[in-house]
């Protein structure tokens, strides 16, 4: 049985392409965190119809980093302790992991990075590949604050569903092993006393504001990618007074019906790929009629899966696997996230039509998602996967997205936008999430969580032309109510443009330097197209 993974669940997993310059440890001049010692902090300014009955109390204490600090970097770690549910006077408290990457002579206003997912770990993204953040030159002059949002990464408790990460698909006798694993995770988390309805964007936004107060910053800059943009927008709405600037990359606005649009947005990005190849003489000559070829291949492989030798992404060892049409579509939707992978997709489609899986194997083996042995953190197991939290994903999505629509509406819209050969795998993620939301107990968000954010805070809104999950039109929608925003669309890129495009980072650098001046976007070349990988080209 092929694993069906919602692209929205993996939204943040391909954003690990950001970094700061290498610094000598100790060569720092940074704002020292303030230990508030449990002192009361002013209540957060949530919308009146979501005003908590309990004043928010938060404390920040420094601590040893629960991971090995990458060589050449200076980092300071701590925990922010906040109520799990600010509307409950008897709420338990939770500990949110914070890591600050310190730079020499930093600007007075740091940058806080809000990771995607929902459920990704900002800290794990950095320590897993610190050198990959080098392209983000706009981070060079500021301390970078990495907050593991509630329920994620090194924060405690974690809503990570190890049950979903260890499903044995090959030997499972279940009709829906992912559903069963999600149910098992839910039951375990509830038995541990976790209030799954408290893990949402409004609470996380209050956490962000409490962290700013606890660290003693008068102003800071928000930088969010993917779901992190939704959280950034929520902070802009609820706590606007101390934000100097905002960068939102691959935008997830509050006022979209994501369950209804998910399948269609993936197909939309696929069409962009088909059209991009058709517009290139060499690509079109090598791979004509891409959509028709793919549709025939998907139908054939779903009827009779092929057997292929694939590479284990961890060891490189070859193993025998079956490949279905759903697997091909999952690979396409996954690799549309990554600008470097897009040029390979036409070749992969044509090879798999002939039961050749070299390019499929090359792209599939590119990222293992293996857990890192990073050391224990506040009771966590040393071998636990810190990279993503499936439970946090369900809590946020069920509370804020799936509570505003229903299965029939989502099914009907997806069916009207996605051709039959592609419909089942592209709608598999929303379909299963509806099922999980029925038992997850995430609660129902206030109506304001489905409304556009209106703000005049200087904001740089960025989008990638080929993005399969947060399309350009979502960025345009968000920008339409941000009166002091600049919208930038980067051609021939996918999800997370600041991690893959030098022009995007040049624009971001100008913006952070002076958000009051619209950045020069002349480096954008709309004629740029992917450098399509043709037959016989090396896989590298």
C-alpha cells in the first residue's frame, strides 16, 4: 500500500534552505534575554470576542541548548513558559524552546523566524543544515530568534505523532493505516493530559508576543514561510504595536478555504509545469503532451503497479518496491516545492511512462526525513524526530481550516478543478484530514480566524511561480489588505523563494535595511524559465 501524505502536512519540510554567516563563538554583542522569574506580563490583546479570562503569565529562563551547537556558531538557548490554554484559569503550563543565533554587532531589532507546517521546528531546520541559510543575506545583521511553536520540535509537550512515522505499510492489514496511526496518537496525547484545542495560531501568536516582552525587545521583525506566514499575519492582527517589518514568503492567508483548494492548487502547479515545458522548444520536443502522458501513466500504474529498484534514502542501498500512479503524483507534488527539482519532472514523467525509474529514484531519495539523535530535551527521547509534529498540524488545521468547511464542499470543488486521473491522490490529504478532524478534538476557531488581516505594517509579500500549495493568488489575496506591502513573484521557483533565489534575497535584504522604502525589484527577470533536464543529461 502506498503512503498517502497530505502536501499540507509536509508544507514546512522543504524549507530547510536558509542560514547565517559563520561566526566565531564568543564574537557577539547581543541583547541579553531577560529572566522575568515568573513575573506577570501584561495580557495579550486578542480580538474582543476571543479575549482570555486569564491574564497571560510568561517567564523566560536561559538553559543549556538541548542539541549540539553547529561549529562556528554562537547560540543561546532557553525556555518560555506560558499557559497551555489562556482562556482556562486552571490551565497547565507548557515550555517553548527558544534558540537565538547571535551575530556580531547586531541591529537592535532582531528577526524572529516562524516555521511552517504547521508543525515544523524552527530550531531543527537551523541545526540540521546551518550552512544552507547562507543565501538569506538579509539575516546577516540581526540576531535570529528561533522559536519552536507550541507542540513542535524541542518544545514540551510535543504533539509529534511517532505512531504516524512508524507505520509499517508493507505488513499492515488495515484499510487505512494512517488513520489508525493518527487515532492512536490522539488517544496517547489525550491520555497525557494535553488539551489539543489549545494548539492553534491565536495561542501561538500570544506566545510570540510574550516572548518579545520576556526578551525585552521594543521592536522586532517577523519572518515567516508557509504556515509561518499565517502565524505572522495573526501576530500582525493581534499584536501590531511592536513590529518593525514583516516578510511573508509562500503565503497562507487566513481567508482561504484551504481544504477546498488544496487539490486544485497542486494541479494548478502541475499545469504550470506542463505549460513551461511546452513553451520551451527543446523540452517540448523531448516531452510533448506531458499531461496526457502523465494521465495515461497514472491510470496504468494504478491498475498494475510497476516493480522498481529504488535507493534507500538513508543508506543508498537498493531495494525492490512497487510504484503506483499515486506514488508518481505524490512525487510530483512534493518536488514542486523545490526549485532545483522542478526541471527534472518532465523527464521523470516520460521515463515512468516507459517503466524507467531512474529520475523518480533520484528525486525520491533526495530527502530521508530521518530522525536526528540530537540529545534529550525536557524528558524527550534522544532518538525522537524533532523535524515535524503531525499532532500540531492536525490541531491547527482542524481548528482553523476544516471547521469552516465540510467534506462535501471540498470534494465538489476539487472534483470541478482536478481531472479524474489525478483526483484521488490529490484529494487524499484533505479527505483523510476530514476523517481525523472528526475525532481530534481541536475545537472550532473564532470566526475572525477565517477573515483577512488588515494592516499597514511594512510587509514584503513573496511567492514562487510554481508553488504547489501556497499559490501566487494567495499572496495576491493577502497583499490586497496589507496597505503598506510590496508583492514579489519569483519566476521558475517553488515553495520558499527566500531559500532558493538570489534575487528574492536581494529584495529582502533591501527591505530589512529600510522597510519604509519599497525595495527595488528590477532583478526579477520574468523571462527566466527552468533549465529543463533533457534525455541523456546527467542526474546531478
